[in-house]
C-alpha cells in the first residue's frame, strides 16, 4: 500500500511488512488469506506490504497528470502517493486507522476489496487514479474473477480502470517484473497503458530489493486505435530516482505519449472536488453501517430491507438509493415498503430483484427476512397454482420465475435463433407520463394544469445474439413473446395435484346423492311442484372440486349459473372435510327467503335467521356453549347500531316546536367556538372578547334569557326534528341519530370469532366494495377464519380496485394467496394494478411538484401479475363457458314519440333548471358562486329529465315551483312511452307469458301495475306510499311480491332495476320491458340476468322503450357500447378496452345546444289516454306451465307474432329497431369467437351479434319486428 511519510523523510516510522498498532484488527486480518504467510525467500511474514511512495515519485506523477485534478488512491496509506496534488482534491481508501490519521486526504477507512465495488456500483468515477498497491497479497472481486483470487497489484490496476472517468488518466507504481509478467499481458493493459518509466534503482533500500516501474494508463474508451503494445508505439524509458524529480525530459515524453495515443490528454477541465464528494461520502456512511452490522449481528443498526412483524421495512440508505436509482430499480423496491411478506408468494420476481440487488452489493437484507420469505414461497405452491389451465397470454405472469428462456421461432433481425436458450430478466418499472391539459376550476374558469399518470409495468429483458431486447406488456409485445419463446405453463390444480381434486369430486358426488334424496322428500311434501331429478351440472362439479383445494375463494360466476346452490355445497363439503359444523351465510335481505327455501329443499337444513344485534349476541352465546348449525343474516342486520333497552324519557304531553330556539342556540354555540379559536376576536364583528369556553358562553346566554334553553329532551341535536317529526328522546326516525350513551355494539361484533373454525359465505360479494360503508366494514370484521367463500357475478365493474375488499375477505389478510394487508393494502393494490392520475400543484404557487389530487382511472395495468394473482384463487365462469345449452335473448329497442306536455317538460328542465335551483336554495354556495350550471348534473337536473322521459307526474318540483305551474301544462302519466309499455305487457300476458318490467326510478312501478290490473292482468309491484312519497317496500314485503311472481299466479312484476339487480331467480319470465334505463352497464346486465339464466326454458325478449330526443336515447347509446373492461382483464383478454368515464355535463350542454326538435309527431296525452280506454280487458290467461325436459340450442330466431287489434294513433309514429339477437351455440367456438364473446356483452349492436354468435353450420334468421299497432 502506498505510504508517504511527510513527517519523517527517512521513513523511520514505516511499518513495512510488520503488523502492529491499529492495523492489528479483525478487518485487516480478514482482508487477505496470505497476510500471515511466510515469504518464500526471506522466511518472514508477508504482512501488509506497506512501502511508502518516495516524494520524488509523487511529485513527478502530479506534474504529469496535473496537480489540480481530483485524484483517488484505492490504497492510500498516509497519502504519500497523493502528496503532489492539491490537498482539497485528494481522495483515498485505507484499511489502517493509524495511516488514515497521518494522511492529508478525504479518506474512507476500510477494506478496498469491499469499498471499490461499492464505489463502482454507485457510479463514482474520478478524473485520475494514482496507486502504489501491496506487492504480493491475494485479493478477490466479484466482477474480476480469475480462479477465485487475483494478485493485489493486478487487481489494483483493474480497479484503477473501473474508477476512471471515460477521459481519465491513472498511474500504477509496482514491481517491474510483475508489471511485465501479470499486468501488461492482460487485454485491459493492451488498450490503456500508453507510457512506462522503469526506475533503475530500488525505492526502498534495506527493506525490499525490488525494481519498480511507473505505468501511465487511460480509460480504454479514451485510447486511440493506435495504442497497441504489439505496434511498439507505447513510450517506455528508464530513469534513476535522483533524476526523476527534475527530469523535464521524461515528463514531456509522457505528456507527448498522452497526446499521441489518447483522445483526451490529462489535465483538462474537471469539476470541483465537491462534485465527487457526494457519492464518496455516501459510500463512507454505508460502509460504516455495513461494518457495524457485520461486526455485531445483533445490533439495532437497520438494514436497507428488513422485517417488522409480517411486513417489509424498506429504508435504503443514501448510498443504496444512488445505486438503485442508477439501475432504475429504486422506485420498484421502495414500493415494497410495508408490503406483507406473503406478497412474495405470488410475486417471486420482486423478491429476486431484491436478492439480485443484494448480490450486487447494492443493498443489505436482514437475514431473518430471507428465511421467512423462503418459507412463504414454499407454502404458496398449492395456493399459487391456477385453478384452471390458463390462456397463453396469461402465462406471462409466470415468466418472472425464469432465468433462461428457449426460443422456438427464429427472428434473425432481433438476434433470436430457434432451439437456443437466452438469459432473461424481469423487473417492475414505474412508468410516469406527464401532460398539460385544460381544466375548469371551482369558479368555472379554464386553466391549463399539469397531470401526471403513474402505472406499474412488467419489463422483460432477453439477451439475444444481437444484444439486449426489452419487451413490455403491450398486446404486440406479449404476442411476440408467445410466438417466439417457450413461455412456461404453470399448469393447474387438476394436473399438479390430481389426488386433491379427485378427493373433492368424490365428496361432491356424495353430496349430490344426499341432495337427490332431500329433493325427493321435498317433492313429497310439495306435490304441487313439478318433480325434477337433481344432478349437479358438470361445470359446477369441476369448479367446486378445484376451489375446495384452496379451502377459500370467490365464486365469480355470471348471474344465473347457480351460485346460491354452489355456495351451500361448498360449505357442506368443507364441513365434511373437517371444518366445524358452523356455517354463516350473508346475503341481501330480500334473498333470505330464497336461501331458506333452497337450504331446506337441497340439504334438509333449516337455517336460523339472525335478524338483529340482540339475536346475534344470543347466537354467539349458544355457539360458545357448543351449539352447531347453519345461520343466515343480511348485511343490514350486521351493521345496524342497536340501543339499550329500557323505559324511554318522559316527553312533554303537548308537542313542542323548539326548532327555531334550538337553531339559534346552536348558532350562538358555534359562534362562541369561533371566538375562542380566533383568540377572542369575533370573526363577524371584529370585536375582542374575553376568551370563554363554548359552555360558559351558552351558560351566560341562558342566564340572560331562560326561554332560550332547549335540550335533547325536546329535539334531535343532529337534524333538529322535534317530537312531532320523529324524535322520541333517544332515536330520531328522520336521520337515525341515536344517543351515544345508548349505543350498543352491532351484530357483527358478537359474531367475529364464532365461525373461525367453521365456514362463512357471502352472497353478492361486490356489495362490500366500498371503503367506508358500514356494510363493507361489518363484513370485513368477519374476516377471521380459514374457510370463506364469496359469490359475485360482477367481481369488477370498470375499476379494478372494486374487487379489492371482496378478494381480501375471501382470500385472507396478507396471505400468500392475497398478499395485501388491511392497513394500506388497498393503496398498494391500486399502485400495482391501477393507473393513477395526479393533479399537480401550480407553478405560480411553487407547488408544481406537489401532488394535490389523486384519481384512480378505469384502466388496468401490470396485467401479467394481475393474472398471476387472480387465476389461482378466483373461480371465474361465464355462461358461454359452461358447455350447457342457453336460450336466446333478443333485444327490441323501440323508439316512441313524445307527448305534447312531456316534450314541453323536457325542454323546460333542460333550460330552466338553474333558475329552479336558485329559487329552491337561494343561500347555497354554488348559487352564490354562480356555478349551478356547471354542477347541474350532480344537483338534480338529470333526475328531472329522467322523470320527464319516464313518468312526468313523478317530478315533485312541477307542483311546488310557481314558475313551473305557470309555464307548463299539468303533467300527465299518459305518454306514448308508458302506453307502449302497457300494450307490450298485455300482449305477452295474453299468451300466458310472465313479464318483468323495470325502471331506473321507483314511481312507474305502481302506476303501471295499477293500469295493468284495470285490464285484468294479475300484476304486482314492490313500491308503496309513505308520507306522500313513493318508496320501495321493505325487504320482507318485497320478497313476498317477488315470490308471488316467481311461484304464484302473478303475470307481471313491476320493479326498480337496482332493487332487482342481485340474486333473484326469475327464470319463469320470458319477457323484460325496460322503461327508464340505468346509468350503469353493470346494473343493467345484472337486472337482465334475473330472467336470462341457465335454467331459463323460453327465449327471452327484451324491450327497451326510448322516447325520442330524451335522456333515454343518450343512455342507450352509451350502455349498448359499454362493457366491463376491467372485468375482461380478469378473463385474460389482451385487448381489454379502457372505459372512459361518461361526462354527463358535456352531454347536457350538447342537448342544450341541439335543442328538442319539433317533428310534428308529438301525441297529446289526452289522445293516449283515450287510446288506452279503448283497449278491452283481457280474458283470464293463466301463465303457461313449461314442461321442457331437455333444452336444445336454437339456431334461428323465431319471429315474435303480435296480432294488432286495431290500427291506431301511434302506428306510424312508433319505430322499432331491428332485433338484436343472441343465439347460443354449444359447439366448440373458434378462438376468435371465444375472444369476441368475452369482449362483447350480449346486448351490443346487431352486426357484432351476428359475428359472435352465428353457428358455423347454420344461418340464423333475423327476428321479425314486433307489430306495435294496438290502436
């Protein structure tokens, strides 16, 4: 190691080959295995080989390279080799603490074998390197490997090149023989050494008799092509030590060699030393931290990646951040902070990235973490195996496990040859995209703002014969990888664990036999019902047997495939496999009777219905005492807040009206709080008050005016309802406020631990997608337990994060199957699979880099890892994938004219809503800011337009606003749209068919049902009048009406679409009429699935009533082309389209600009009513009993025949579009057909339907339009 003794020129204090003082340390002894060996000639200990650089040599080196140039010595000693350079520009590494103290340079005390790789990894590069390394030690370096060890001189030379800038210069002082024999024979020297000075006399007389040389070199990229040793162009000469200091001739010769053989000579422009100090200092701090960890493994010094509980703690040091940032992996590793270790069960690629960074000495990892992660990976083998064979494109999710990949198709342009294997690396890349676009602020002004989107992507790097090729997750890149490489097939549980699946099938077959006996018993008790032998469908057995291998998971089957029965069968099978005979089922309240009937029919089990928190507590006590059984409850029963029983407060006999006094008291209370917050200054008057507490302020007010006192004995403190408006002293019927002292725990609190060893099933799992809803929170509280199954037909609507809480509940908290934690897990899930947009701050506020608003976009990203997460755990099935025959569904969009008064009402609300809102809410902030028009869609304009298009009399504002009364004729329900609903319903009821009528608003149900009843149609509805308002009946009454339609004599059921979108089985109906479309594609699809089911016996006709120039036309145009794009990602579709949010504000503006056209075909409401009166009541027509033992797929659309009774008023004005038909084909579809079927919903445009569903061997006929002339 180079040593310069500036205090004692005769080097009397040099340690030479001895080991002593501060050098006698564990670190020094561990630096080389040859340190304590005996020298082969002298027999003495080899030692540190510390021989100091003479001042003459150091001075000569500095004059050649340039005194002002920043320089580093990897074995600096006391800085002797650096003495000729300016003190501020000296950097060095030294293992001996004594020599570091003597040296005048910026030092890192430590072993160069660990420090140089760290500097190299962090990207520290210097303009010059000066070295006098130990002569005969053996060192190691992971990058420069040669039989395990290299001579210290040779390795120092290689380090010098590593630490040089591309235009840098260096010098090596070493033995002449070793230089010729070991250094100059290396290819690196052949491309970098441009001058050699051989020193003819010994530098250390009396200590070591070795002749030395100075070798000047540059970075290989700075050498000219002429710099080759064999060309004899390299400068080489000899000199004696006494002449070297003043030998201008040799200095000029070396400099000339620089100019001749190097592109850039030494001594040019270089940055200040502070430029290099940042990385140098970061390396020093990191080395000291790692040394402390190495010496004391139990110390509290933190690793870059460590374990706290079950979560990762990622806190990279400044050094690690610099290194990881240079490699582009910093952000990806930082995102693992607070991630559960179970995450690596499904994402081994991210763990490999951490291991690779540790192997490259970029970060340190806590040893305990390595052990825990390894156990997680081993345990996750079964859990991470897909339930079913995955599609080819889904295999990309498992490509991250590979280190090499085989090419199966040659692409010479990219350098890939079939049959060869290539190195492959995968890593997550956080892609940020910035754009500027116009945005309206709260004042309505348009301003240009900066938006940043962030998405996580998988990057696949394959090193071919022509270099590195990178691929991302674009459809084109995925197809290229699948076409040219052998992507691994992860298999499925049936092929990898056949014994487990076969055992589950055996259990299910036993259950099937038991159910068959129970069903026979049920038919004996109910002889009026048609006997049907029971057997599970083949797809049901297949899906359940696979899901049972996991012991938990979501049953994400489309509506109508028997999820209710399958959930009960899964619970029954799980109990047979060893779980306790305790089962809890949770479903929407109006589905409770259906669940009860099916559990009794199929399993012979009477479910106990948990109706209230008190009942839940009673059940919990009984279960703790050892009772077993099946229990069912609904969402609201779990989250309702109860109150203590006991006598109510004594209320005044006479009703009080204290609302005004209470309002004044609350106003004064708030004012007192504001005064206190403002340090005694009244914010209204500016006067100074003596600070008082709000209670003192009110007490003083009460002393002044005793009549001001009003307590909660008189009114609700939340909504101010008095005793005549719903307040009873404890609970308010208006706002549901309950005195806190009367609160008791909700039902879920009593049941949290009752079913841990049993089974829990949640029907309609998508209902818990909200983050803050009581319904979602109550279900999440029941997340403990190993065996949980959830059923949902729509696990994802348009946003991937909709599925988070359902997956979390059913798969467990931070498990290998779902490695996301309750606290903060959803945000990580969104970062992994959602595109997130940030609104950045304004530049004028100096906040242009601050994220002010976060929005999750309806786009899916990182799809390969999303497939890897969901395929092993989610049992997904569409109707087309069951292999079962499915009846046809035909759409009939019917456009009808507007009524005269109806048209005026639509125009009125289109142009006068702002005036109405200002009249109704004059003190509203948006009115004061003149922003009503901007936010009209959220303030109720859409509702008014929808009521006018569906049932004009439902709009209460028509009766309360004087301007509306003055400008508009009285509203009438007799519109051409309602008449069309009535005539279609009557026509199908005459044929004995059952009809389901749905609307997005509540009011039409009762009115249409009453009209149909007038004509002799047995019709039921689910609405009722309460306090002058039309509301949906409670779930118990609603279930009774639905049962009357499904199993009774009712011919028509009138309902709201959202009230009927979940769970109900109405396969007895064959006709659906929609008058009032919903805004959500998901709601519409779920509503239609009540009728169009696997068990449907008749072809289903869907009539959509579309009044011209109304909001209904806009809805239909959006809904028919809209699909669940994120849902398609769950099914493995590459071309999943990105759903864009509908801008209803823009649609309303467009409708205003276009106006309501007057076509002359408007119909007066009185004429519509007269036409209705002319329709004769129908004769008694009972619903036809359907006895179809076997369903065969239909290959053609039969025309729907409707015999007109009388040519009428609307015959020429009503327009029906061509029927849009779905034909089910049970033959195996082609790959293209399969893709299109999953991409397109079954009610898209007619041309797409013809392509998707057309059988290959027969041609479907187009359905004849329904005749629409009842008048």
